[in-house]
């Protein structure tokens, strides 16, 4: 008795269709691209966090035009251990300087430390004066440095991982279901 090979089943008859493989790859590509775009956007924000082009020294007064929704901070560059720099802000309403936490901003040859977050209630011009016993330099910028960049990059890293996971899940489910459908079709096929 000679065994006959099972009948061939055309690939387009198996369900789910092969288009699910394309859907899997497309979803991975889209999520990876979104993750890369988000990472580039966050990185560009971090690069421009401190306006090092508009530095001021101890005792200098800088005038800033601020709105209540503006998130601005004062950054300091100082030459090592010394008593901490102090700043003062005056302007309309009751402006304040709050503790922003720890963050750092690096340029090619400088290290800037986050000193204060500026909190204003009304729009207007505000005068900021800072001083320290050490030869410190100050600059105004956004609150995000390298520490906040690391936190902001988590979603940018999670999107590609999610894309690869979704792709793998769709591919596995599609392959398993196509194989089961093929077995069902072969079981119902007449044997000659």
C-alpha cells in the first residue's frame, strides 16, 4: 500500500488571511517611527533647555516677560563647593521661586545645575537677581535637563517595544490559526 501525500491546500484558502502579517509589520513600523520621532522631539527640548547665550553674573538684574503658564527656571554654573547661590524675583502679583528638584544640563565644557523654578500668577515683567560668594553664572531656561529627559524618554522607548510586541503577537496568532485551519481542511478532505 502506497501512502498518498495530503492534498495541497492553496494558501489563499486558509483563514485568517496573509494580510494579517502585513498588518503586524505595519503596526510595528508605525509604533517604532512614533517612538523615534518622540525621542528626537524630547532630545531637542533638552538641548535647548538652558539659554546659555543670555547668561548673567552675581548681582546682575535680568528682566523677564512671563505669563502664568510659562514654565521657566533659573540655572546656575558655579565653580565647586561653596555656599549655595540665592536668587530673588520681583514683579506684579506675588512671584515666587520654588525648589525644582535635582537636574543637570551639560554643554561641551560646562555643567549647569537647576536652581529654582519660577512661579508667577500674573503676566508681566519680572526682575530676577542672583548672588553667591563664588563666581557663579546664571541663565534662565526650561525646567527640563538630563534627569527629566530620562523620564521623558520612557514613552519613546516603550513605543518601539510595544510595536515589536504587537507585531510578534499578531504573527504568532495568525500562524497558529492558519495552521489549525489547514488541519481542519485536511481532515475533511477526501482520501483517494
